[in-house]
C-alpha cells in the first residue's frame, strides 16, 4: 500500500472520528510502509478523549464493530494523555508509528 490509504481505512477513520471523536487515526506497520503481505493485518493507533471512560483492555472491542474489512485489525487505543506519555518513551510503538505512519 505504501503511504496510500484505501477506502475502507478512510471510512473506518471517519466512523471512529464520528462515533468516538478521535483526534488521531494513524496507520502504521507493514501496510503503511508498503511491504505487507496479501493477508497482513492493519496496525492503527487511535487517540480519543472518549477512551478516558473505557478501560484500556476494552477499547479495541468498542471500535472493532466499525471495522468493515476481511483483514484483521490491530488497534492501539489511547487517550491524548496516554499518547503523549508513550511518545516520550524511547523505543515505543508510538515512535515507530510517528516515523512510518500515515494519518488516516
């Protein structure tokens, strides 16, 4: 895919913004780099204030019904504060996502 966002990713990002008020939806990993295999999953970071009231372990299950693709989704769901805290940690997945990611 390489820095190009597909229609279902754009739709998902729009739906997450609408339903959860997401401030950031970042596609990263092999799908963002363009070195994915045919059946590779989609790695995303979603940042929303709405996640403050949802336990971390339950956040992905809340957004998963919005994902309309046959491919798996691996979403890391953070509040803005958690996202900023993770950015400060060296070698975090956030650092990788910022370097190679694509805003959806």
